[in-house]
């Protein structure tokens, strides 16, 4: 939360992991009350994967989707992430995305 400098709670998000244009892992629309989640993934093959996180709701209110993506290289040499290890994608990216989205979100005043 930009005003309190804390993790924004109650986030609606999606996660997808792609390799060579094919989705190899995905989480459909989900909700986190805490504002951050850990997602364990076991990569089945060496290679380059594209990870995308999309946020489409804050505090139970829909927002225009905000998306962040990054690349993960999995290999056997001096890997960024070894194939044998299941990595944990800490979707704290949700916080980064929601900070910008939160500043544009207009919530109705409490009655």
C-alpha cells in the first residue's frame, strides 16, 4: 500500500508459466488475503521459461489488469535455477503491481 508502505492485502491474481509458447503451469483467478503468496513449481525440463503475474482486483474491487513478467533460466551448468530443485516463486511482484494500480483505484466512501 503506497500510503502505509505495507503489502496490499486482498489481491486477485493469475499466474502463468510458459515454455516455447506452451503453458506448462498456471493458476487461474485466485485470491490472497495476505497480499503475497509462495508458489512451488517443479520444472520438468531445462530451458527458458516466461512467468507472468496479472492482478485484476484489490480489496474485492475489480481493477484494469496490471501485468508483470520475467524470465527464468533452468539448466545444468551454472544455472539460475537448477532443474532438480523446485523453485518457489514469491509473488511479491503482486505488491509492486498493486502499488501502481492502487493509486488509480477509487473506492466508494463508507456509508
